[in-house]
C-alpha cells in the first residue's frame, strides 16, 4: 500500500506538470521536458542526476503501461508472465524512485513521454502473433536503453541515493533485457524459452 507521502507526492507531481502545461500551452506529450524544466530551478541535485531520475521514471511508467497492454493482447502465456513481471518490478522501482525524488525536490513525469506514447499507440494497432513479436522487440530495445542509462548513473551519479538506486536496480533491468531476448529468439526458432518463476523478481 502506498504511503500518504507517496500519494501526496504523486498528486503534487501531476499538478506541477499540468500547471506548467496550462501556462505555456504545452500538452502532457512532453511531460518529461516539463519535469526537467522544473528541476532546473527546484532540484537539489546536479542537473545530470535529476535528468537520470526523470528518464528512469519515464521508462518505468512506459513499461507498466505496455505490460498492461500485453496482458490483454498477448497470445503466448510466457509473454503474459513477462508482462506481469514488468508491471510488478517497474512499479516497485518507481515507488522507490519517488521516495528519493521527494527528498531531493525532483519533479518526476506523471505520464510517459510522447516517444513512449507513440510506441504504445503503435502496439495498440497490432494483435495476435504480430503483437507478441512487436512487444518483445520493444522490450529488447527499451531495456537496452534502460541498461545503458542505469549503467551510466551507477558509475557517474553524484548524488549517493540516486547512484545506489541505479546500482541496485541495474541487475533487474539486465534480467528483463535477457529474458526479452530469450522469448523473442524462441519465437524465431519455435523453441520454448525458460519460464518465469516467482523468484525471478529481484528488485530490491
């Protein structure tokens, strides 16, 4: 259950971004840019660290949304299991990141960026085996980018809390990346990929 602090933070973040949108005519399509604009003047960490937090939150929000879509559209049970893993792990990671962000005055985006929203719209047009393959292709690409993002922060973040978060979460993202590639390869070869088990979840 989310704490009152987390719920209040979520409300504040959403209102902050919406307020910015109202003032300058932008839409939620560029929520990431809006969050970064706010952080330029309010965050108590270096710009590079706040940008990492914003990009990490954006990625997690997108994985949760795509996971929910895959639970509805995927035809392969292994992909549905993978999608549930994405929802569970990325929700946990984002909850931890929200707590850190609150302590650093970092505004996080309340909705995924337009790039991720476009990917969502593209997947919504697919069904059956076409959806399964497109979803796994997206998971491989997204987690390749996420691994690179978190590797950089685990080595170079100046803020110790964000650096520790990146270091702890990185193995989970690497696991997600490898599992997506295994599932995609199994579709190409017709072989069964290793199944997911409860202890697969290693988000701290």
